[in-house]
C-alpha cells in the first residue's frame, strides 16, 4: 500500500459487527464520488489474520485492505489519497458490500473461528463460498496432500453419520411368482453389520418382492425349500433373532456394549459360513430400502434390480489388510490408512453401502465381504477423509488418546519421525504391566490378558506389530514388545484351568462358574498372579458366592504370658460370621473345605490354612477366648505363629527357635575332662543340643542312626550335668534287657569315676545304694514291676533307650514310666516311628508332657496318614512340629569314615517240588479268603490272611517247617546256604537273620556239614548267654557265622567283625531289616558291608515287597507289621497277595 494511514471505523453495533450506509457516510466527506467499482476479494495469507484484500476490476488497479477486529473495521487504500476520511475507492467498496446487508463483514469475522498457526498455514488452501448473493464466506481447507485436518472445523468427528436417503433403481429383471429369494439391504445394519432378508416373489410382474415374511406375521412362509434354501432361511432367521432389539420401536433397556459386541461377532460368523458354503459362486441381490433400522417391521421393501446390483460375493479371509502409517515432522503428524488386498495396495476403494464398509466393490462382478470387525470399523471411520488425516502439533495429545491408541490395539502402526535422523533412537523400553481382567457374564467368567504400556493397553500375543506407540512427556515413542514374555503370560493363564487348554484364543478365555464351584480357584488365581507380577482385575464378581467364596480371616486380639503358658486371644471370621476358637475348631477338623454359613455366605478354608491351624489346635488347650500353649509348644509352633501374627512371638523365643532349627547356631559345650573319649563333630553337636534343651527344661528325642554313638552323647550329657550339679538327684536310664550290660560297659569305659547302680535282679530294692549313685540303670521289665517304688523317687534325668518300647500310649508301660518324676526327659531310638505316627505321639508326650495336646485332635489331624495324597501334607506338618525337639543324623550324613554298604535283593526260583507244594497251599488259601470276604463275617478275612501268609512264608523257606504235612526238605534257600558256606564263609564273617528259629536250626545243620564255627542268638537266651555269643563272634576267628533271630538281634548288638549280612526271609519290616544290617555297619567297621535279602520269585515274599514299596511312604524308618499293614490294604490288594 502507498499510504500507510489507516482509517478506523468503529462498529455501529459492536455486538452484531454491523455497519449501515448512513453510518458509513460520517467517514466520507466528498460531495461526488464514483459509487460502483466492482472489487473482487483476493485470497492471500493475510486472511488468517482477518485482513482481507480487495482488488478493482478496472485499469486503476486499486487495492483496498480491510482489517477486522472485535471493536472496529480498519481500511487502507493503495491510492494514497486517504487522510482523515475515506477515499472514494474504500467508500465505494464498503457501500457496495453493505448495500442491502449491513452484516456483510460480520460473516468474515468470527473470533471462535479456527486460525492456523503461521508455520502451519502452508497446509491449508483458501476458497470462496457464496451462500447468498449478499453473503460471502471464505473456507479454509486442507491441501490434497494432507487429507482431512484433525480438529479443524469439527473434523475430529471422524465417524461418518450415515444417511437415510433412499434411492430407486429401474427394474430390468423379473422373477417367477412364488419363488424364494434372499437379498441384502444395502443401508441397513444389525449392530453395524449387514444382514440377510428372505422374500417370496410378488404377484405383479414388475415388482418382484416388497415384504419379507420374516418381518410380517400375516405373510405366508415358503414351502418345499431346497437344502440350500433351508440353510439361507435359517441363517436369515438367526441374524434377525440376534438383532431383534433393532426392529422394535420400544425397547425396555438398552443392550450393553458387551452384548452388542457379542451379537456382532456371532453375525459375523454367520456371514463367514454363508459365503463359504453358498455364495462363493452364485450372484447375490443388493437393494436399497425405504426405511431406517427402526422401521423394518413397519416397512415395505420394493426391489427393482439393475445389472450393477447383482454381484458374486468373495470373503476377505485374511487377504484384506490395513497398514497404518504415521509420519511426524515440525508441522505436525500425518496418518494414512493403507488398504491392501492380496498384497496389493488399493489406491481407490468403492464401498457398496453408505452406512457401513463391509462390502467393497472389486469390480462390476465381485464384491468383497470384509470378515473382520475391526477392519470394517476402521474403514468406516476414515473412508470420508480419503484415509488420510493430518494432525496439527497442538492436537497430537488428543489425537493419540482418541484415535491412535484405540487403533494400536488391533493394527500395526509404522511410525517415522522426520525430525530424528536415527529412527532406532526413538525406540525405548518403558516398563509394561501385565493385566488379567476377570469379569462375570451370567454364569461365565471372561478372562482377558493384556499389557499396559503406560498410555496404551494391548491384548497379549495376538500382535499386529512387535512395537507399540506410547505418548510420554509430550512426545510419541516407540516401544519394543517382549513377545516371549507375552507368550509366557498366555501360557500362565492357560495353566490355571484345564478347560483353557482347549480354547483357541491366546488372550481371552471363558470359564463356567460351575467348574470352580466350592473351590478357592479365584483366590489361588490371585496368589498366582501376585507371584508372577500380574495385576488382577475382578469386575462384577460377587464375593461370598459359590464360585468366589470368602476366605478364612482372623485377628489376634491379645497375647499374654502367665505361669510359663502363653495365652492367645484370637477371633476367626467366616464371611460375616465371627467365631471363638472352640466353635472354629468344629469347622477346622471337618473333612471338607467348603462351608455355607448364615444361610447365604459361601466360605472356603484352604488346605494350606487348615495345615496352619490344625497342628496348633491339635496340641494346644482351648479355653475361649484363648488358645493356650506351653513353652515347648510355643517353640515348636514359632513358624506357624509368626504366619498367624508376628506379634505373638517375642525376640527371645524367636532366637531360641532359630538356634534349634540350625544346629550350627547352638553354642558348642566343652566336653568334661572326665569323659574318656574324643567326641566326633556330630556327637559334640548332639551333646550340645541336649545341653541346650536342658537349659530351658525341654525334653528331646535323640534319633541318630544305629551305630552313631547315641549312648556316648547321653553319657557325656549326664557327666556334664553332674559336674555342674553335683548334689542333684540321680538319673534313671531305662533300657531293654539286651542293652543293660552294654550301658554298664559304656559307663565304665567313658566315665569310669561316675558312680552308677544297676537296679535289676533280686537285690534291686536297695534304696540307700540307689541314692548314692548318679546313674541308675534298669530295664523296662523291672520298671514295670517296681513302678510304685520308682514313682516315689525323684530323678534329675529319665533316659529311655530304644524308646519305641513306649510307643503305645495306652499301654501300662507308657502309663507307669510317664508317672516317674524327673526334671528332664530324653528318649533314644534309631526308629522313632515304627508302626505309625501314633508312635511319635507317645514318645514326644513322654519327653514333653502335653506337647501334642489330646490324642483325639492329634488323630483328627493325622488320620489321613498312609492314605495317599494327604499323607505328604500331614508328614510335613508333623515334621515342622517335632523338628526343634528331635535330632536325627544318618550314617550317610555324618559318618564319612565308614566304608561303603551295598544292599541287594537276591531272587531265587523255588525247586519244582517246593513250587508244587507252595502253589497248592496258595490256591487253597485264596479260595478261603475270597469266600470269607463275600460272607457276613468278612471282617475276619484279614486275620485269616495273616495266618495264611505266615504259612506261605514258611513254605518259601522250606516245606519242612509246615506242621500240617510230611514234606521233603526241598528248599532253594537252604541250597543257597551251601553256596554261602563254600564261597563266602572262608574269607568273610557272616550275619544270617531269620524270623523263624526253626529255620535257623535247619541252617545250622547245613553249616555243621562244613565244619565251620558258628554261634546262635534268639529271644530265649539270657543276658549272659547273649554277651557270650557276641564276644565269641567278635573275637574268635574260627567263628565264621552268627545265626540271629530277627526280633532278638535287631537292637543292642555291636557285630563289626561281620561284613556280609543275609536276611533269609525279608518281610513287612524294612526298619527291622535295617537294624539287623546295622549290627555290623556301625562305627568301628572298616570293611565294605554286603547285605542281601533273599526272596523267592513269584511268591508271597515278592508280592509283599511290591506292596510294601507302595505303603512305605509314611516316613524313613517306618515299620509295618502284619496287623498294621492289613489295616491299610484293600480287598483287591489282599487277594493279589495270593496270586
């Protein structure tokens, strides 16, 4: 402009932005002027600043610039003649534009109108739009290269609003009357999907059909349909049933999004079946309707076909794919949706329908059905923007949230940042969160696994791309997906229920609630998710229901100590029901886990929680509101009590329990100088452990393997005690008869200065001598006989050697010994459990009275022992309870200087005569037992079986042992004795065990033939005779064989001169056999020990060993005798023994 002077004209009406010609004359002083100039508006960039340039159409080439603001209009002219008033050019322009429309310039000014930033204006083009002769509008549109501009002039509404316009096509095809026809309404949908309608052809020649019989109840239905027509009719009905809500004018309630989605997917499946089975070859009719969806029941369809309305349908079936390409630069972000069909980019797509995008016209003959819900929706979303959207930089956050993030869940997005040279640098690792969503729909649990990347959450595994776009700190970032981790996530969910393995989806699963009824499945799932760092979301699940029961809760209200007892006040909650300990106990010991309380709440007490509380209730005394524990029980239950509530256990209790649990933390005591022995390291630990128990007045069970020096450890303990307490009462040691002389010798050997007294024999009631001794040795038999006298005495220690002798809590022996007054109690045994876990109850109760509480609860707790899967849990609980008060080391653990030991089972085949005798008896006994099992007196069957098995067992040794027949001495085992005498005896000493003394006598006869020295021991021999036999075998080189009764020789013998052991008739007792072998495999042995069990093949011996292996899982060293084993076997197992 030549003249920089602007003339400002305030708006006549500021609110309306109006100017009248009368008002305009105030700013023009010339009397005569040219009033018609014909200016045209010039579209320049200044428009973005509300500055408009008008150029005259005449030779003067006058340019007028009009600037609009909220307060005024400012004018400038290129003529340069304006000073304080308008020139004739500006006046003529304004007069022309305002003539008849004083609001002309208000249409060019809108403060809310979108004005691009200066650096973004090159993206837009300008155009004029005359909506009225006196109204001019300028439109700002995106240039062709940029598609639609997101957020510009409402462009953020990307979803196209479907038109209900109706179009008619002239008829060119007629059908015969009454013919069955199916067709597709082009612009009607069910849940956004097209559907199928069947018709019968009409009467009029030029109107083929007008009403579908499925939408009019009074119309006749077709008859005599072909198979294909019946299929089409059924599919059409199913589609309409699924979408029935869409055809009712009045709906009681809106369907949920989930319901709509499910119906849509079911309709999609119907289309897939339809096209694949029917319309891959035939032409299909498409037609326009005169109604929208909601009027379908009240409309008449009129079809007039044109040639381009008949198509063959193809199904996309994975051949149609979308690629999303996003390019970011300084101006903003350009997103393109690129459609590909069979690998080829489709530059132009023609859709058959105005309202949906599931039918793509390939050419004049074929229409492609898009059988992917997400692809169809995305096509519909972007089809009207030519599949191209440009996003201005300030709109990127909203665009990412509204558009990009939802799209990324289903489609790969290729991202490029033109501002970054190294695109790899844009890839970052952002911590992702695994999410498992569990929602309830009717009687189904729906599980959905996804990954939360911070700003976007995607389904796992089914990944269109290995990268994901996130929006962090005001910028788009590319993150790599961990495909292996997502696959592991999918496999984790599949492992949570067996029904998931059969479901194809890698990220969604269904589970009927009936399959997890009365279980703790959801709580277990929660724990598993927690362990695997997976966030679990439960949506709509009702806690306390049959599929999601309440779990056991509890609260420790008070903890107090009184008179060396601990009182725990604890409340238990089952749903809304609050219980005192005594009432909760009734639920705890029920066999089931699931309960219904208060008539409505479902509660589940898991096995793990039962195993936490059952041991406690089994041992403790319950006196509402308290559970009461002794100090020994408190130490035993420290681990469980800390799990219940850490505040129950104080620091001193925790320290003592930790020391007991870890032997290395118990301070090692100094061995008294008066002990004439060097204790091995493990013996020093055992002695110190016993001293630790003494410090807190607890009893214990020393359960080391036979031969590891239990006697020496206890003698050292007693010597240590009396050196520190010289005036203390004597200690009583109770032993089997066979061990009395052994204890006497050990005391003389290791503490010769310590006074001891043997309370046994005729002169035993010498009370004065008893009081002078520190150690009193007696036998179980003598203690039974003189229990009244012993009960009147006070002892420091009571030591029970081979404490399995008191395993029966109901026996007089247990009762009498339990009543003896002693400050400390120690049990010694190599086999703390023989016949069952009741053995450990008796022995632990003996050394720590009240430790297990009452036997009724103890029996409840462990009655599943020996009955399969529950046994392992029970054993674990029992082990935890007794661990602080029982010390067991095996030879393998501690006696590293012992030579190897080899145990072998030798299978021998019976001789022919022996086999015949055996089989005849076997068949006879099987028939008798089977008959008895089916009789009214079937309870006697197992007693009969014990007797029969003993006889068959004797036949395996030798038929001569049978008393009800005169049989020859046909015995494979006795013949094997000959081999032993010839091959083994000359160079090795041998222990030979049998359960039958009569068999040992037959063996002795065979040995005598070889002029070999042997000795013999059974239960009838007195102590002197036993001692003499042992010493002869140990000392005399000519004594090569020791024949021993298994019951008499299983304990108290030290026979390290032997290095070969034979068990002639192995039976129910693996522990007894181990004891027999350990007569020679003990400290002092310097030879490789060979141990053999001799078994007749295909006999009751072999059957019992097989059964024993199954039943033996109770504990290491478990002994089963006939009666106990018979209690645990079934009818089938019993009969199998006689096969």
